[in-house]
C-alpha cells in the first residue's frame, strides 16, 4: 500500500530551502572560503508559506 506524504505548504520563492550560503570569492587566512548566509525574505527562514488570508475590498 503506498505511503502518502504529508501536504506541507512549501514557500514558492525558495522551494523549501530557506537558508543558503553564498561564496564571496575570497579566502580567509586559513584557506577556507568566505561565505555569506542569506535567508528567504518571503518566508523569513522557515521554508513554509503561511496560509493565504482573504482581503475584502469595499465597504
């Protein structure tokens, strides 16, 4: 019998990878690469999207 995966809403901007490390191209004195850690601004590093809220326009 097939197993069903839970339906978790994934952020559409980062596809569930909310934090990434980007290399700057320079090296530290010990030879390792200098990296910057960047988080997704849409989901704020959670990897999941929030439920859509309904906005009513008008009176």
